[in-house]
C-alpha cells in the first residue's frame, strides 16, 4: 500500500494543475522517501512521466499553421503569431495556460518544469547511489530528455538560463540567461552523455543512442545556420547579441560539426529510408509514402512519441484525434490545419520541373502529374478519399473530395460538400480549397473512431537532409546532391540535374526539405534559421474553383484567405513580462 501511495504521489506531481511559473518548486521532501528512489520500478515510472513532457504534434492546431505550410480554420489565436503581433504580455496560442493546449509542452514554464524533473532524477540517483545497467539506461534517457527540453528553449528563445539542479524555496531564484553558444554546448554535452549510456537501438518511444545523435544533428545544424550567426544584425541596436547568436568563433567549424553529427547517425547503419530503392510507377511511390506514416516503428523511424486514450483526458474535445481534426467537413471532419495555396504550389511536376499557374498546361489541370508526395499529403478537389458517412453517401457514393462550386442555369452556384459554404458543418470547411492528407489513415472512420497515431520526433530522412545541407554549406555539392536524390528516388521523383549548382541548388534543397518534412514541425524553424521568413510569410492563398453550367473546363482563381505579416522580432519569442518581473536578471529578446 505504501508503494502505491508513493506512485500516486509521483503521478500527481507530474500531471496535476500545479503552478508552472519559471523555477517555481515544490518542497523536496515529497521525494525524500527512500522507498521511491530505491525501487527501480518506481524510478522507471518517474522517468516515464518525464517523457510525457515531449511535444506531441497532432493536437488541434499544428506548427504548420504558424508558418507558410498551412492555415488553421478556427482562428484560435494562431493569427497573432503569423501576423507578428505577439508581445511580452501575450503570445497567443504559444502562451502558457492558453485554453487550446496544443503547444503547452513547449512553453517556457512547462519546459523548465520538465527540466526540474530531470534534475530531481539525477540528484536522487546520486543521493541513493543507484547503480546497474537499468539505472544507466535511465540516466541516458534523462540526459536525452534534458537536452531535448533545452533544444526547444533554444529554438524559441536562443540562449536561456541553464539550470542543472532542483531549487528549493529557500534558494535564490534570480538567474541570468546563458549565451547561445553556452546553451548549444550544454545541449550537445547532454546528448553526448545520453549517447554514451544508451543502447544503439530499441523501443522507438524511448531514447536510444541513435535518437541522441540525431537530435544532436538537428541542434548543430541550427547552430551553424544564418540566424544563429547573424550577430542579431536584423535587430538594430540590440546590446546583447550573444544571447541569440554566436558573436565569435569559426562558422566553418560549426558546419563541420553539423556534418559530422549527421554522418555519425548514418554510420550507425541501423536506419534506412522506407522504400529506399524507388518504384516503377508514381502510384507505387505515392502508396509507399502513405504507408511510411502508417507503418509505425519502421526502419526510418528514430524517435516516436505515442499519445493514446490511456494518456488523454477522455471526453476532452482536444484529446488528439488526427483524422477527425484534419479531415474534410463533408466527411464530418474538422478541417483544422489546411494546406495553403503556397504550400500546394511548392510540389513539383513529376518530371522535376516547377509548377506554375502561369503555365497554361499546369493551370488547365493543376493536380495532374505532380510529385507523388503531393497525392500522399494533400486532398484537393477531385481527389478520391474514403467512403462518405451514411448521411452523406447519397450525395457522393464515390468519396470524391469536393472543394469547388457548381454553376446552375440561373448563374448561381451550388457549393461542393467539402467547402465552407457546403451543407455539412460548414464552420469546419477549408478556406484554401485543400485539406491535409498526410498521416491520416483512410481505413479509419474518423467521425467515430480515433487514430492513435505517434508523432515522429525524428526520422532518418531528416538526418539525410541535415547531412546534405551541411555538405552544401561546406562546398561539397556532389555529395549533397547524392543524398537529396536518395530522398527523391524514394519519392518517385527524378534526380536533380548535375548542372544545378550554387544558389539554384540551395533553393532546390530547401524546397525538397519543405516537401519531404511537410507538417512535421520543421518549417516553422527552418524559415527562421535560414532568415527567409520575410520572403515567405505572406497572406495565405487558396484556390477558388468554378464548374460552368452544362459542362466544360473548371476555372481556377487564386484568392487571398488570411492576412499575414512579418516583423523581424518574430525570429524569436519574447520572454513573458511576468517572468521578467519575477527575475530582474533576465534580458529580453530583440525588438520586444
């Protein structure tokens, strides 16, 4: 009974609605009972609870809707982010305690709460002299998790206070921000420590050596990128550029470190692209790409986070339900995160040429002969999806997506079943004329059944892209093209021609990364670290499709569906005013 009470206490500590204020702490005597820290099962349970602090990317609103990939249709405070209207008093949907909790795990408060749990673990492992292979593996996992939480802090805020002990109420809580360099070095140290303790591979929902090295690859890629080497030149007069940028040292060496980190993962020889040898038809390539995301735990997966009904607040409408949240409204889906027209237009033609609305052939049939990944990732007007619900099947027995409008004899138009003006839950209809297809299992009736789907924290395609980017920056274009083409071969796309070099090759790489990693959390950060956000954060576009009365070709018109705007302050988030007021040593980020 005593053991059960201790376990319950641990569960309460990690998940009750306690105060998430930065460095706000509970008395350590809640952990002082040796029965907790000398029982490996309870220690493991404690670590399991820390895992719950990872970001899960399939809540109602996704990172895709905070950049140029997608748009969320409900206007749940994502617009202040895409319009650069956030400030130290208000972060919109990215703020702590916001009622849409899609991003709660990556808020300043919650990340430090989880870091504190990591620190408590290490302190008690040392205090009670816990030993053994099982404990060593748990130590490795917690090093990984602490590095992971700091990676999120770095990505949003740059250099942050590095806290490696759990504070008690009597401790001085005023702390300064560490520099960006110190923060990156600390994360790399944590991930190296993890890699030295963890098994090469294993349960893909737990940290492994491969996961630690792969996350290290991402961190060092960020560290070498333009934003983190700009010396905050984009923010005139900022007096502390070391908080958001390297201010000295050898950038070439940083790219070499990023190259080596990716190569270290590749040299493990335990991961491969799913369907790496390519396919004889575009249809086979599309099917393979669909199955990549439905075949969980395959050889491309490096680190997964599961979220199922056991871990959720059953009955809460925000309980993750990927298919329900994003399927078309004409299938009783919520159509939550819909691809923008800009995202759709980024998918190349099957021959590797750019799609363009200025090309008459493309405009006549815009959804024909596109990159096979387009058909695996986007639902568009005329796409075959799944059987309609019982109350809708009479209107469409074939399950064909309808986002167009059909002209009547009197010149009026009937809206398609999946439009925002349609007859079925129009408030969930798309503004852009598109819906997300990627990740969603068409075999599941999403109106009633949940698709318990893991979020891929890291997959091998990202590592290969990281490697290719580092090769590009180091001048080895041939090696970069080799690995970009491996991903394109798997996707059913032709190789990049050898004559493409320099800035044109960088552009092709960036578009390849955009397409391959679409809707997987990367684009929000990529457009910032490349410092291209001012060029790509434009008003979101959609497509208006009109079918003429009596037949004939439909007419496509590009429309603007959401106002967006960019200010350079949005390269980083502000530290909330509440935190600044509690800790006078914290220096705010530029332009806030």
